[in-house]
């Protein structure tokens, strides 16, 4: 049996002009470095 893994491209770290891609999420401890990015929150028991 052959295992097939799909390539799922995610958002790029930075756009061509050098600004961070705002679709990305940032952990609370890194929020001061990236104030424009949305916070990444994990749900309990997932």
C-alpha cells in the first residue's frame, strides 16, 4: 500500500515587500515582537 501525503502550502512568513503575512498567528509570548499578528489560542482537550 502506498502512503500519499498531500502538500498543503501555508501562508508565507513575509510578503514580497517585507511585511509579515497577517494571516499568520503568533503565540502570546511572541506577541510583543509581532503586534499586528492575531493571537494563536489552543482549545483544551483537542
